[in-house]
C-alpha cells in the first residue's frame, strides 16, 4: 500500500462514519416522531432541571489571584498546594478547611504565568495549559503562579477571609518557610551590597569629575556621555550608574514584597463570567435528554425482540 492508497482508505473510512452518523440521526428522528410523548416529557423535565440548576445562587464563578513565591521552587509550592487541590489531605485545624467542607469553596487549581521572550514581565495566564515548561520564548515564570478556586453565587462576602485562610495555610508549610528564610537573607545581603556599590560609584564619579584638573580645564567639553580634554578622551560612568540604580531599585522592591513565603500581587477577584451559563447548560441538558429518550424509545420499540433474546 502506497501513500495514495492510504489516503483513499482513510477517506473511505471517514465517509463511512458520516453515513453511519446520518443513519443514526435518521433513526433518532423517526423514534422522536413515533414516541413524541416520551421525548417531550424527558426534554421538558431536563430543561426544567437545567433552569433550576443554573439559578442565581447556585451558579459557580471563578476567583483568581496572582501569587508571588519568595524563595521556594515551583515544585515545593505545588507540593504545599496539593492538599488544597485534593481537600482530603488538609489538616483538621486548617482555617481554609471550614470553607471547603461547607462547599463555599471548590476546585482549587494553579495555572502557569507566561513571560513572553523571558524579559521578566508577566504577559498572560495560561488557563488552557498549552505552554511548554521547556519553551525558551514563552517562558513559564518560576516565581509567580495563578491561584484559582470556584464559589457558588455572585456575591461572596467571605472572599477576603478565604484569601487570608489560603495564605495562612500556604505560609505555614515548613519547606516554604525554610526556603523563604534563605531567600530573605540572601536578598538583604544583595540589597546591602548594591547600596554600598552605589555610594562608592557616586563618590568615585564626584572625585573624578569635580575634584580633578579635568573639570577645571576650560577646554573640556562633553558629547554623548564622553569628556574631551584636548587630545584626551575620557568615558563617563553614566550607564554604570544607571544600571546600578536599577539593581538597587529591583532589590528594594523584591525585599519590600518578601514579607512571607507566598504573597499575592493582587487580591482574589471574582470573574463575572460564570463557569457554565444558563444557555449552555440548557443546551447540554436538552441534547442529553433527547439522546437518552431516543435510547429508551429504541428499547421500547425492540422490547419483544429483547424479551425473546433473554428467554433463549
């Protein structure tokens, strides 16, 4: 069999599938016409159940927040987060446990945050989990992750309390605390070093340009970050000073945020789009009830043959 024969065989198989689906659909239409009373009854009951299921106080909504991980690896964070995802592993004294056991909070999940081109800026949350951890262009950030859970009803006044309970549980993890202690100590040393280097660089610049004969020479001029003094050319330290101040600001910002092993960059916010809308739920219930009613009608239609087969 060559490639052309393989394509013909695949096309023939696909065509046979469409023919079979057409026959099944035609049979379902005939059963619907013959047993309309059964189909209408089940469909109406299913639609009523869908409408009741999607009442306002029973609709589920997603709640999201971006968590900043200070020191710990993503693997350590996932291990600490696993009891929230499975629920059965939560300790009895966990504050978040009361909300989970009372069904106020459901389905804890984490989603990677993608940094396009790896420039250190979070670009989007990969809710569909299509990103690759080994991708060097769309990089999964290792110090940030999206935390999501679901709640029933649009107005949940307990979300701030749930947020505090989630953070209290995660920050009580021993492995996260150990990594956090090492991270903060290293970060403080880095910030202190950057401060000392900034002071030294400012002092060197002041002494070199304002305390030397170079600054007193009237022939000295500046062009594009370079001093010209007769035939001498001296490069300024402006780029070094700017880079050092950037390191200093980043270190101070990280130290300011590192108040706990896990902190939130933003509070938990409720997504106004429900997990399943009423129209979608009604459509799903309608299709399932129609298929189920057709199967039941087929069993009724073939009841004599089924009874004869059972008696054999």
